[in-house]
């Protein structure tokens, strides 16, 4: 059995790995969308109005870091669960 066949076979039967990958992508997109929404709806009145334009990139950067962190964490979980399921399915 080739590596690709083995990988696809375990991935097809491992629901936990599939869920970890899906959650990683969903949380990545969700953090980016929410970060953009929160930074665009940031408004200050009066003398602090120019401050909103100055801190908007920093807020988006924080949400971007959180999105990448969620993606890498869920992919790490997916790899760990994949290896456990590989041992269980293929009995190595």
C-alpha cells in the first residue's frame, strides 16, 4: 500500500481528524472576518477620532495572529489524532 493510499484511507475513516481540519479552517476564517468587522466598526468621537485610524491595523494584526494560532493548533490536533487513528486502523 502506498503512502498516499494509506493517508487517504485513514483520513476517510477518521472523523476526529476531519473535524479538527474543518474547525481549524472555520476558526481561521472566523477570526479574520470578526477582526476586520471589529476594526472597521471602531469609532471614537471628538479629539480621539484620529486615534481610530492609528490603532485599526494593530487590532487587525492581533486578530490575524489569533487566526493563525487557531489554524496551527487545530492542524497539530489533526496530526496527533491522525497518527492515533492510523495505528488503530492499520494496526502498526
